[in-house]
C-alpha cells in the first residue's frame, strides 16, 4: 500500500515539475514566469496577424500601379529527409502568387493596383484572339472593345533568400520512479527580400528584409515499471510532434515585407499620401 501511494505521488510530482514552469509549444525565454538563466518552452507569443496589419493600413490618396514578374526561391535547398534524398524543395515555388495577394491586401486593396505580368504571354494571346475574332465578324477594329494594357510605374522584385534550419534546439524532461515526461523544440528561420524599382529610371527606391521564425515542438511521456514482485513489466510510451507550416511562415514573411515597403515609403515620402493627416491621427491615438 505504501509503495502504491509513493508511485502515485511520484507521478504527480513529475507532472507538476513540467507543467508548473513550461508548456510544450513554441519558444519564449522572456516570459514573466521564466528565470533569466532558464529557457522555458512555451506557446508562441501572440502577435497581430501580418494580414490584419496590411488590411489596417491607412488609405493613400491614390493607388500605385505595380508589376510582379517573378519572386523566386533563391535558397536552393531541398526538403530535409533522414532516410533518402529528396527532390522536393524546402520552400514554396509559387511565392509570387503570395506576393501579389499581399500587395492587393494592403489597405484593403487601396494601396496597389497590380498588373498581370507572370501570365503575360497568355493574356497577350487571348487579347489577340479577341481582336481577330471581333474584326472577322464585325469588320471593325477591336480598339472599341479592347483597352490598352495598363503599364506599371514600379516593379516589385526580390525572392526567398535563405531557409536556415536547426538554428536553436533544446527541451527539458524529468523522470521519477520509472515515469518520465519530456518536451523538445527546434527553431528554423526563413528570410525574404523585397525591393521597389522605379520604372522610369531603374532606381531601387525601397528595399526591405523580413524574417519569420518557424517553430517545431514535440512532447511525450513514458512509463517503465515492474509489478508483482518484479515479475510483470509494464511499459507505455506516448508522444506527439507539431511543426509550424513553412508555407505559412513564407506568407507571413512576405506580408511583413510588403508592410515594411509601405512604411519605408511613407518615411521617404515615396507614396502619394496625406502625411500631415497621418501624423495628426497618430498623435490623437497616442493621446487617447
């Protein structure tokens, strides 16, 4: 009876040791419950969504027409595999589509007018088909139904420049009387660079680097005990792993880059924007 009570007490002691200081998802070493010399494994710090930050941007006086030709993966990295060579890339190969969506989301669609350039060949062929068909049936020039293509005053360029893995790893665990619990984490980072190029002169007006952390965590527990006078062995293991999606991290980094372009352009007065009104609004928010 005493041995059984001690086992139960030991089990709850192990759980209390792990649960009292740290959880198992994400990384935050600056939490108020963590000491300076102890690294706590916790849930990710909840921050405003990068998408919401883009949507909440104040509206400019007029849209800026921009073009995106490509936004490629420049890392050259393949997806990690411990057993075989992988031909899958570590990050998405369609980042230009995410960039276009982020530009259109800025200020709820009031910041940028994005013109089609990644599919320009298909657009040109379709316009030619419309022109030929209309002129064949009506005998008139297709200029009455086809408007000239909109040209861009600015080109948004850049790419995914790095994907660094295993930058930081660690974890903690405890065992008592054959009962143990452990958790681990790994930190990766993806970095993108965005630049805005003025078409008239080719000058790079703005350049922004954005980095997003990718967190992978795992947790598990096990029990290894002998019962019935050491003749019966009980062994139990359980665990789970949670990996933050790389695609989501790339999207967040690109959206942060677009947000940085807008804010950097405001500082350099690149955009057509009512700057005094913005300053008055910021002063009012600070007063309230």
